[in-house]
C-alpha cells in the first residue's frame, strides 16, 4: 500500500514540475482564461444565431448567461463583447491604444483609406482636431439660419408630396445640412452632382462587395471616384477665391499645415475625410430623426409637451416672422429630453468595432491579440439597472443625468463623435418647424398622437422603423394653428 501511495506521490510531483517547466517555456499556459461564452459551430460560429434572432435578444440572452464580458464567433471573426460601463471605458478610453478601429476592406475602399475613422495616433489626432474645430459650438452657432432654411424648405416639399418615406426625406435633409457644414455655400451644380453620386455610393455601401460590371458594389466604387473628382473641382475653385479663411471643414483642411515643414494635406486626405464626414453625418442623424417622429407620433402626451414648448418660441418670434435664434435652440429643454430618450431607445449605433493589437487582460479575462472587440452601447442603454423600464419611452428620465458611462449615443474616447452638437442642432430646428407649422400621419397608423401599430424594425444598416416610416405631412393653416394654441 505504501508503495502505491509513494508512486502516486511521485507521479503528482513529476506532473507539477512538468507544468512549471511548460509554463515557463510557453507563457500561454500562464495566461488568464478567455471570457465565458460559446464559439458556436466550426467556421459559422454563432453567425446564424445572430441573424436568425432579433439582435437585442441575441445579446441579452448571452449577457444574462455570461455577464458583462463574453466571447462569440461571428462572420468568421472571434469576438469579445462588452456590456458594462467599466468594460466599455476600459476599451474606448483607458486603454484605447490597445484597441484599433477595424472595418472591412470593402468599406474602407468606398470611404477612402485616409479617412480618420481608420486611424489611430498622430494622424488621427490632427484630422480629428480639424473636424472638431469645424463643428465646434463657436462655428455651428452661426449655422442656425442655414439649417433653418434647409429645414423649412424640406418640410414644405414633403407637405406637397403625398405619402413619403420619412427616412428617405430625412436623408435628403441631413445630406444638405452636412454639405453646408463641410463646404459652406455651394453652387447648385456641384451640390446636385455630389448628391447624385453620394446616393449611388450609399446604396452599395452595405451590399455584398462583388466587384463586377453592373454590380451595386462596382457602381458604388465608380460613384466614389466621381465624388473625388467633384471634390477636387470644388477645392480648385476655393483655391482661386481671394478668401480661404472660411470656417467650414474644407476651409480648415485647406489652411492646415502639419509637420516640421508645414506640409498641407494631400488631395486624397482631403477627399477621403470629406466623404467620411458626409457618411458619418448623414445616415445616423436621418435614422434618429425618423425614430423621433415615430416616438412623437406614438406618444401624444409627449408630442403635446414638445408642441407647447415650441409654440411658446414660435409666438415669441411673432408667429415665425422673426428667425429662430441660437439662444432659443439652447433652451429647448423638453425637446432636448425627447432627443436624448430617442437616442437611448433607438440606440441606432448599437455597438462599435475595435481589434485588440496585443493580448490584453481585463478583470482576469484574456482578450487575445487580433480578436474583434465590440462595446455594446445598446445593451447599456437597455439595462434596467441604469434605465428602469427600458422599453418605456419616457423622456422625463433625463431630468436627472444618467450615471457616468451608461449613456453613450455618441461613443466615448478618442473616436467619439465630433458632430454631436450639429446633429442636435439640426434635430431641434427640424422639430421646431415640424410641430409648430405642420402635422403628419403615419401610413397604416393614426394621425400624429394616435398609436402606431407598426412595430417592425429594418436595418439599413442602422435600425429604422419599418419601410422608413411612410407618412403624409401637411401644413396647418394659420387660423387653425392659432385656435389649436388657444385650446
Ligand atoms: C444622431 C446622430 C449621430 C450619432 C448617433 C453619431 C454617433 C457616433 C458614434 C457612436 C461615433 C463613434 C464610433 C466609434 O467609436 O467607433 C461617431 C463617430 C463619428 N461621427 Fe458621429 N454620430 C452622429 C452624427 C454625426 C454628425 C452630424 C457628424 C458630422 C457632421 C458626425 C461625424 C462623426 C465622425 C467624423 C466620427 C468619427 C470620429 C473618429 O473616428 O474620431 N456624426 N458618431
């Protein structure tokens, strides 16, 4: 018996020594564990599960099972998902240099490889500073008259057009605002060419990247080339003007001098970043505005409180005879809360992508080099611990500030959105004119204020209400407007 015990003991000691040697020789043995979660089927991973379920339930079930950090395998990539304020802060702020932005090459080609999204470090900081300057409060406060006139003419055109796709119309509106912020005043011919080619590029951006004659992707690539040429033409024209000191993005880019020799930006750096900003500005704001109209339509009490706030401003401006001012847009407290709550509910950017550039340890878990890392913004915004009854549309919850790092509609850290203030400004101005001078009815639903039956969501690629929210808009005549205000 004692012989048997002794041999067991010897075996155990031998195994322990072997393990120690292996650990020293191959550090992988001493690494922390991967996060919990399932990598699904070989090759397919959990791609089918993601696409066959509602994305919310895919993430929610895994979060409930595994907690704030879990692994999965989607579209051929091993991924780590992060669903807590700490984890998201860790990746996007505290250790952002260890996580680089990552996009499919087909998309990078369409936007342009010099666009700031794809970069980190010095080049990214330089471009980001220019973009931030062109979108600072000091600059956009002077944009109120431009945005105001774009909003009014958009609403006038919808109101004479029968049933329209709200999303489609919002895309036109946000495109015009973005062009105005990038180029200042632009001639009709250039604007028309930009718009035509931009929308071809936009159509192919999310399709399968098959690059053969006649394919959507090829058409997008060609539209991308045309856009570059149009931008070069505008740049040439701007250079011939006597004043280059314009405070639009193009002005900031043309005046930039970097490095020791004071180098200007190259043509490609200018056009890639202009197309990039146009892209970032347009679909996001249009999707959110479409949701805002749906939420206002479905929540008559909220609509009435927004209308009351805006009607007071309208009256103060002598029934719209005086222009809306920057100061007034800064005091639209109720409307601003509706925008915040819509950003939370719709969470149009549900998550973002990064890639670990080295093995990283987070709370005892390994995030391996090369793995995709996805901070799940939507999961934060729909977590009942931070937002009680998260499926309830309740703007009043924003009377108190959300807990730190729980509300991140514009991202966080080095790559956070530089266009947040412009986005808010254009939404506030559009809502002001919409609720004071117009009414709308969702096709298939009731008039604004009655419940809308349609609950489906489409992804283009951001979530939008089904069919882009087909709706009819009409102008309220002055008499009924005054009467409505009195009651
Ligand atoms: C409601 C509207 C908008 C939402 C919800 C939104 C959201 C975001 C988010 C979440 C990011 C960070 C992405 C990441 O970390 O990977 C981002 C980045 C960006 N956004 Fe926005 N955005 C909006 C409107 C705009 C507008 C109007 C502009 C420009 C006029 C703009 C320009 C940009 C740019 C250039 C970036 C990239 C910044 C960088 O990589 O450093 N966005 N946006």
